[in-house]
């Protein structure tokens, strides 16, 4: 049983200024007030004013003595609120009813459907049981309707295209307005329209040794009603990501598996792109965490055999490497995944090509002098603190030892390990090595910085000593016979 209108009438009258109150009384007398809807707590009233397109909507709450109007006028209560309470109070006093807007002028009904791969909005004028299709513009209409702000906003969207077709990118805008509309149908069924956008859901889950990324519709979605529109129970919602979902929705779920070695690629490339459009739920614990601050670099895998040098270059992040770039993709090596710096990667790769004539992932073998020349370039590439420097040369040096007795001449170059951490057995092993004196002099004469060692590897030439004695030693060696006598 609706509350009496009397206290609300008194409250409005008391609060109203003279102007709006008398204007409202006049509107009520002219029959401008029409009841839209009578609920338990609220009465919705429309106030039709000649020469004004929109009929303001007044909400009255008799039990709470509250009111609201959508006219956004300066006075509160406005003339429309005054008109509403006056009309209702007079009708109550006479024991009659205020005319309903539907019975008088008909009401707008919206019917949604899908045609030509688009959402279609059709409007009908409903009077009692009868409905009549309404085409054309509400603004220019003489049908006597009392359009709301929402009706007029929808009118602009619906009349923008022939046949009431709503393009995908306008669906959310339509739903903003449609959510305030009373009578919306899907076919013959009455439905509720909500503004809340519903998007597809994405998640990452364990799959074999790796993971799978799944993009699927929201499990609450019962049906895709039209492009850009889904149905959840009895409510219709716009879809949140038109680009991803509109036409593609029927192709969901999308599944993409990632092997263990591709998890870095997933974390640094695929997920950030996906998350721009859809929230991604991570259900797997296998994903590496992205780590910033790791720089790309070229790592060299060097192996020596006799005086040959095998080199394989690779593009890695971190030292020691935490990830490897292989065929353009990031392969995870450790717990963290770096954020790639592809500009720097490209710079490194082109330097590698130009300065060392290497490409990543391909092994190259160098022999003899070529190995030394390559090693020289590698040292220049790495600077003073490279791992190749340590790997190839360590802290080795060769020390000349000359022995002259009567007409016998001996020269040897012994290997000395200048490393405090070397064990005694390592020192003993190294002392048996050394370099062939002829090789030392040949390297020096060729201007090379290194000489091959017995048993493999190289050591820097003792340049200072050779610049003092090298020429003389070369002469003595040239004059020496096989038995050591000169
Ligand atoms: Zn008003």
C-alpha cells in the first residue's frame, strides 16, 4: 500500500520558492503531469511541457518525504516536482488517479536483435496491448511521446544508420543509455540491460612441461546475443573488448601452449600485450618473474685444441647468463626473465658481424695464425676484463731462459703462472710447458702478440725482452747447429 502523498506535498510546498510553486500548480492544472510508474517506495512522474522536447522525469518518495528531478534546474524543488505533488495531491483528494503516460501517449519499447553481423535496435510505441513500430527521429516526431534524455541519446545512435544498425564500436555507448530504459526486449522476452562490460577471461595454467594461455568467454556468459552484446542470465551486457571479442567470440576459447623454453617469451612479450586488453589470471607457478636491469651481451664459448680455437658466440642476458636469445626468441636459463632491450641487441649483433665476422649460434674454427689474429680481435672487443681473456690467456706469461757455455747456446721460454690461487700441482704442470723459441721469434717478427704453447693455448710474448735481445737471439739460433754448437 503506497504511503500517503500528503506529507510529501506539504514538505515540497514548504520548501518551494513562490515562482516554481505557482508554475508547478499551473502545469498540474494543464494536465502536464503523467504517471510513468508507481512502485512500493517511489512514484515516477513525467512532466510534459509544450515546446520542450524532453519531458523531465520526477521521482517522488512519499514515505521518505524526498524528491528528485532530472531537469538540473537551479531551484529545488523545481516547478516539475511542485507540479507532480500538486497533481497527485489533488487526485488523492478527489479520489481519482493521475493519467498514466502510457495510456495517454504510449510508451517506447526497445527490441534488440542481430542482423547482418550487427546489433539492431528497433523501437515500438506501446499503448496498452498494442505495439506499433516507430521509425524515424524522436526529435521530429509528432507521435506525442515524452522522450527521456536517454530516449533522445539512443535516438541519435539508432537514426545514425539505416535500419537501426549499431556499429560494434558504439555498443557500449548505447548500453550506457539503454540501462536506464524501462522496457527492453530480446525478441519477445523482457530483459534487463546493464552498463557493466563483460569481457573474455584469460588465464595461464600448467600444461605438460610448460604452460597454456587460454582466452575464453566469461563463464557467466550464457550466449553471445549480437556482436558486442552478451547475455548473463536475464541481463544483457556490452562486451569490454570489441577488438578481441566482437567477431572472434565464436572462435573462443583460444589456446596457445608454451614450452618450458618459451616461458621467457611469454612473460616478456605475450602477456604484456594481452594484459592491455584482457585481465590475465596466472594459475601456474612456473612463470619466471620479469627482471629489469639485465643487459644483453655477447657471450663467447671458446674451446682450444692444440693451436686451434673454436668460437661460438651467443646473445645472452646477465652474467652469468639468465636467458639466451635464440632465433629471436628468449629462452629462459634461470629463475628470472629479463625485459628485452631489442635496440641494444641489434647493436650488439651488428658489431659482432662487423668486428669479429661472427653470427650468433654458429661455431667457427680458427687455426694457427688465424687463431691468434682472432684472439687479438676478441681481446679488443672485450676490453681488459673479458672472460675470453681469462679463458684463453689466464694469468700466464712466458719467461726467457738463456744458457751459454763455451760454444753452446741454449734458449728456452718457460711458462710461469702468475696466479696466487694456483695449486702446487698446477704450477708443476705448467712449468713443463712453455713455448718453442723458433715460434716465439717468428710471432715476434710477424708482429703478433701471442705465441702458441706446448700442449695448447697461447701466452703473450715477452715484448720488452725481445725488443732488447730478440734480433741477437734470432741470429744465434740461425747460426746454431743441431747439436747446439754455434
Ligand atoms: Zn525539474
